[in-house]
C-alpha cells in the first residue's frame, strides 16, 4: 500500500534471513567441534536443535512475509484503480452542466478489485470488513455501468428531444442519484484503505524504532 509498508516487509525478510543463517552458522560451528571431539556427545542435541529451529523459522516466517507482501501489492493495485475511477467520475461528461449533445459516458473498472477478492491475499477474519466493502463496491460498479448503458440507449434514440436529454442528465445529478451514491461508496472505500495504509506505516516505523 505504501512505501513504508513495503520497506517494513523487506526489513522483516532481511531480519529473518539473518537470524536463520546465524543459527545455521552456529550449528555448523558446534558440528565442527563435535566432529573434532566425537567423544563429547553433548553437542549432538544442540546441533540438531539449532538446525531444526533455523529451518522452521525460515520456512514459516518467510511464508508469512511473502503473504504480507502479496497483500500489499494487491491492495496497492486496488487503490490505484480506485483513484482512476475517481478521475473517471470527475470527467467532464459527468459534469452537472446540461449537455447540448448526446453523451457516451466512461465506464468504471473493477479488475483489480476482482483480482483482490479471488487472489486469497485477504484474510478471512482480519479483512472481513474490507472484503465486504470491496464486494459492495464491485456490485455498485456493475449496476452503475448498467445504468449508463440504459441511459445511452435511451438518449441515442432518434425520437429523443433536447428537453428529454436534459431531463436524463438532471436525473443523473440529483442529490439522491445513483451517481452520488457511487461516488460516496468510492470515497468511503478509499478512506478505509488510506487509513489502513497509515496504520501499517506507523506500525512499520514503530517496529523499526524498537
């Protein structure tokens, strides 16, 4: 989501790698001592234990770090897509100004959201609220684009008058319109993701300071 979160993930991976190799190096040193003094069997449990701990630590923590990095990349793509949708909703074709000609409206996109929902990068419990917001946003976009389809079909009719065209545009921009509701849901989702990014960045900063 943010460069701070990415750096923190890389920092954790570096620490885990250093600890794992350190344990393996210590196990190697003890193994050499044990080889030189084979009669002293007390080194065998230490060598085996350190090797096992190093291996397990590397496997599990590396997996957790990789999952965190994948989640960060997925959510970064979602945020970029939401910002692009914000730009599309600010297109002049959605301007409250009454158009003088028929309009072909830009469509909102949800490819990154779809990917986030099926990628498995979002946790079942930790991200329950976020997953719910993403599902709601995806459904909203599909309905919004469908309504634009219907609006264009109606306004591109050969029999439509200028007054009817203006009425369609006013309906799009009234206070409780689907356009206003779509923008509100988009802003709420962006706010949620931005707040999460700030929290993760603060956690990364405090973790490094510690």
